[in-house]
């Protein structure tokens, strides 16, 4: 088997790693309502119907700001709106965090409105902000998470709840794996322990 070592993990690979995790762990109850891949199906946000089939819940305009991923868990009644960047420093650049929070706020406003489809059952779910990035070791996860949390707290504004679940992609041997950080604790899967 050919071994390939990537020198740089970009936002696209980090996002894809998280998506593979959720698609591979159905028992956790998470499903992907939207993903914004480069040159991909960026136009529509999906809603899962009672029969498990998907339907279009919302269609983005061509120039409309879109998050990178929207995750839904119907058991937990949570929607996680994810903004992704290659690295922690790119997320906390002076102009980036306000832009990211603006995208989150706009998405929350859209998703809290009745859409006239199966999404309407989810308008009262808890909406959670999330930032996703890559770092090269588990030891850096908590430190970088705190940097992102500080920037988030500095720039948060009305319309965005102060609930944050970060997703940090790290190497694990020849693989990449997500770590989930909630209230400073690092988990193997999303946890919302208060």
C-alpha cells in the first residue's frame, strides 16, 4: 500500500474528515444538512423527513454567505453551524471571527423561520456555533481551542448564543481524526455536558 504524508492539511480536508466521521457514526444521531465543498453542491440545505429521506429545506442565493457545514441531531434537538479554516490563526484573524459569526447569525435566522417543509419541526432546536480547524498534535488542541473561545467571546453579538462546540482535526498515525471540544474538555465525539 502506498503511504502518503501530506505536509499541509487545508480547510477542505479538515471539513471532509469531520463529515466522514459523522457519516461513519450513525449511532450518534448526527446527519449533515449542508456542506459547502469547493466546486460542490453548495445550493441547498437538506431536511430529513420522518421516513429518513431528504428534501430541500432551503436554497442559497448565488452570492449569499453560507456556513461550511450544518449538522443536525434530532434526538438532542441541536443544530451545529460550522465555520472552517485551515488553522487556528486563520480563524482568529482580526476580520475573520466577526465574518464567521455573521454567517452563523444569518444561518440561525434562516433556520428559525418556518420553511413550509420538514425543517419546520426543527425551528426550536438549540443552535450551536462551531469552528473547525486542523492542528498537528493532540497536545495543542486545548491551547488552540482557548484562543478560538477568547476570540469568539470577544466578538459575539446578539443573535448568536454563547454555546460553542469546536471540532479540531488532528493526525492519528496515518489517519486524521476529529476531536470535539466543549467547555474546555476534549471528547472523541460531540458532547454537551453542562
